C-alpha cells in the first residue's frame, strides 16, 4: 500500500478510536479523493481491503457504543422523572416530576 493510503487509513483509524466522527468522515473523503485521483494498484488493493474491513468494524463498534450510551441516558432520564415513595402502610406512590430534558450546548 502506498504511503499516502497508509497515512489516510491511519488517520481514519485514529479518528474512530478517539470518537471524532467528523474527523473520520473528513479523512474518509480524503482517502476517496486520493484513490480516485491516483488509482489503487492491485498490490495495494490486497493490503487495503483488510485495512478497510478493520475500519468498518471499528465504525460499527463506535455506532453500537453510542447507541448503548444513548439508551442508558434515556433510562436515567426516565428514572429521574419519576419519584417512587412509600407511605407508612408500605404502599407505593409514584409522583411524576417535570425534569428538564438534557440539552447539548
């Protein structure tokens, strides 16, 4: 694999591992433009395909991790919105609270 392709793949991998989706997408665009402009020789293709498969696996793992984190945040917010208390007779009372939705700034 050429030095430029190796560098692009390494940059994509680093961006995926650091969780920087925007940088990963930008580096993927760079790799695509470079491959379209210069082409990929058959020898490089043999080493590039496993590297791209690894990048796909990393991206899929990052997506699954982000989805699981979002589900956990939803569960925490749902739990925070309801307050369960018990009275002196041991009966449960559920009081819904109006918690503010989390926002990104």
